[in-house]
C-alpha cells in the first residue's frame, strides 16, 4: 500500500492527515469498552459523538436493600442538577442507570480528536462513579450492555 493511501481502521479509512472517513456511508460506527467495571459506548454519526455510560442497577427491595435503594433514589433525584453541562441521567425501566451526553465534532474528524473526546468524557465521569460507589451502586451485577 502506498504511503499516501488511506489505511483501513474498522469501519473507517484513515487518510494521511489522520481524518476518519466512513468506508460505507450508511454505517453508524461505535466504540465499546469497559472502564472501572462499567460499559461505555460511543457512537459517531454525522459529526455527532454520543456517549453512554452504564453506571449500574438500582437494587431491588428484596434481600434487605431497602435503605440502600432509598438512598440511591434520593441521590438520583439530585444528580441532574450536579451533572456537567450536556450530561443527562436516565433510569431505564429495569432500574439500570445511564449517564449520557452528545457533542458535535468538526468534520472530517481526526482520530486524535475522537480519542481525546472519548477520554475526556470518561474522565468527567470519574467523580460520579466515585459518588455512586460510595452510596452503594456497584459496577458489578449489571448485564454489561448499554441499550441502543
């Protein structure tokens, strides 16, 4: 392959300048990884980066978890006011808690900008992981998948 040719990287081609180009325009590429025991999913489409972090599942009342459950729901009610701008908390019907955000990225997107944006997002989540762990929302016990 000549040095000036694009390099394939998953659903992308990376040009000499480090810009990502979709191999097929209909694809909606995503990156999935686990950080601090929690699944994180980033999706990229039309210059928009969406990130979801599965924080854990609010425990049921079975097994003596009533106080911990009540404390977590109290924290969940105040959490939206404490989140950084652009971040939202969502409680799914099965009581899994997700933090999510979406940001515009300039097109064409450079590999370094994408990695930097994802890294910044997970670092922003660190204090919320700490807070929720202190209040009893453990990373384990989820089904390890983010919806969508």
